[in-house]
């Protein structure tokens, strides 16, 4: 999941040359995939970041890791949509590529956000990690924290125009992590009939056995960091409380925005036109990397995280339906 974050690139004032601007990574973001309503296994990718990251910027690019983690060349993306004035949220469609160019991105499907299955919200005290840009070293890394407060309202944000429900995270951060995807760690029991020589039940049946399965689920976006020392340099380590925009607001905003819906519809139409000239896009979690080719207007195919399908299956199973759960050793 370290590869699930992207760098947002913009312009900042130079620290060495007065009145000069330098091109540099300025913040973090991630890619969300929205499944098509028309075509099986076709998704439209959207770059997501915190809206305040784009203030004062006129030439935005994003740079994403490929399947092996190597950062690919930046892509310009300036057609940003701000779904709600109260949300610190900016969304832009992943741009189309020139004919013949292929790219694969790591992404997270929009139907794999909390709430999903039996995970309705984050749990108080749950461990989380967020992946983003470590500004001093200009590279992506994961940082960890703990959910300290759930579903908070009325928080005064650094940018007062925003007002949204959020989770608070006990963590520390560096400059550049605003816009990072956040993941909650969780465990689920896995049970299956045992072929090992375990003591059978009285009826002679083989007992189930299993192990705890560890997973991570998208739970929100890191937007800002509260600190005891206002005005601390953006690259200084800050201990305190992080603010997380909840995943349900992100999902509702993306699916409910009219402009983003038009972009998804246009992607469906573009694919329909090219369908006869190129193979159908398939999710890389269910197909080889070579299946990412499309017709003349090649659009980057995102990779669903490999753990996704297994987690989705587990989350859809009611624990009460697991076989002989009371007899697990």
C-alpha cells in the first residue's frame, strides 16, 4: 500500500533566490477507482487530494508509483472539481494518455471504503497508517497513528471555510502529508475444515481450524495536523493530533457530484467507441498486467490492491454464518 499514494507537484517560493518560484512536490494524494455502470471491469480513476493544497497553484501535476514502486513521469491535471464548499476535498479525473502509452497505477476502489460490510466506522483506539510525501526527503513513506476520537463535529480547521465531520488521530507528521490516504488495520477470523489429525467432534466430524487474517481498509484522508506550536516550520516534526476527512464524505462527494458523474459517463462513451478496436479493460487483480491495453485513446488502468477481493468477500460474510465457530481450537 506504500504505492497507493501520489505526489502532488506545484510551485513554491524559493528559499535561496528572492522572488523566484521552484517546481517541487507540495502535498500528497491518491487515486480512487469508480466502477462503470455500463461496462464490466471498467473503472474511471480520479486523483484525490485536500483542496487547500491547491490554493495559489495554477499548474498542478501528480506523480504516481508504478507496480514496482518507481515513480513515473508527472502528468498535468488542472481540471479539478471541488464537490463541496465545506469539504477540504479536490478531485480530478486521471488524464488520458497519448496513443500507445501505457501506465499502471495502484488505486483503491470506491466500494472498498468504510462503511463496507460489517465495518461501519473506524474503531476508537484502532491503529491506522497514512501514506504520503515526506517533504524533507521528497519521497513517499507510511506513518502510523491511533484513532483518538470518532465522528467529531465543529472542529475549527486551519482554513475556516471548511466545516466537515472528521476523525481525530493521535499521531505525528511532517510537511507534505496533507492529502494522504488513511487505512485502518483490522483482523478477521478465517475458519476452514481441517485435514490435520485434530480431535474429531463427538459426531466424528473434523473440527474447523483457522487463523486471524490481517487487513487494511480505506477510512479517510489526512487533511491537517494540529500542533501545540502554531507557526512551526512545515518541515519540522509535529507531535499532536491529525485530522482525517471521513471516507463516507469522500465517497458521497465523488458519486454525487454532477461534474464528476459527467466525466464517468464520458469515459463510458469513450470506451464504447474504442471497444471494437482494443481488448476490454480488466482489473489487474483478476488479470495479468498485459491486459491493460486499450485502443487509440489509452487511459491508465489502475490496479486494485491484491488483498481487496479477499477482504470484500470476508466483509460480506456474517460471522454467525461461519461453520462451527464455537468449536474452533
